[in-house]
């Protein structure tokens, strides 16, 4: 009897690298000269990146180093919808939970198809100070652009032939 081969999942997996830059404004005088920032994927629950101290300059805190975060998306090929990838950014005065200033969340799926840099200003939750975290999200890596181009070419020239991309895993 003939058994058909098992195919991979119909969903495409896409890797993208985001370069993130952070700045906090409207932060009240906390009695500290520096703030810390942690990047936490919602599905992992533990920080993937902990930024060092941001220094107070003119009423705003600036983190000098950018964060390069690799995000793995799952896209449904029929609907084209990219599943949510929520990340939390936690701002604190130190390593302890007592030093929490506030946190914000971003769904990177909203920026997966962005072609222009964007900047988001989000008020810190769990903060009674009215502090705002500004996140700059520049154009994402060419991995996603290559993947989309490859899929379009595949659909045009090989509509009935199933070809797996090198980027799908």
C-alpha cells in the first residue's frame, strides 16, 4: 500500500532581527541617577537582554547601546496573518522587584512588515509617575524581505510544486 510522505507544517517560520533604541522621559526624581531596562519575551518569561544603566540627561534617561533582538514569527500561509510576538520592557531602579519603575509591552507582529523606521511612545504601566518609554524600531533585517520575495516567486512560477525555503525550519 502507498503511504504519502509527511510534509512539514503549513505554517511558515520567519526570523527577523530588530534594532531597538530606548529613552525614558517624564520620569520623576527617583533619587537615582540611572535606570535599568530588561527585555522579556512574553512566552519565555525571563529576560533575554538586560541593558546597563541609562544616565539622566536633561530630564530624560538614555540607554546608549542599542538592543538587537531576534524574533521568530509564525505566518499562516492561507491568511497571511503573522501570529503575535509580545515582548515586555521592564524599567527599574535596580535588580530588585522593589525598584520597579514600570513596564510596557509591544507586539512585534505589528512591525513585521514595516518598511520604514518607526518610534513608539508608551506610558509605563504600574507606574504612578506618568513616565513614558520611547522605543525606536528601525527597518527590520533583510531576512524577512528575502523570505517574502522567495515566496512570491515560488507562487508565480511553481504554484503546484511544494518547495521549502532555506529560512523555514
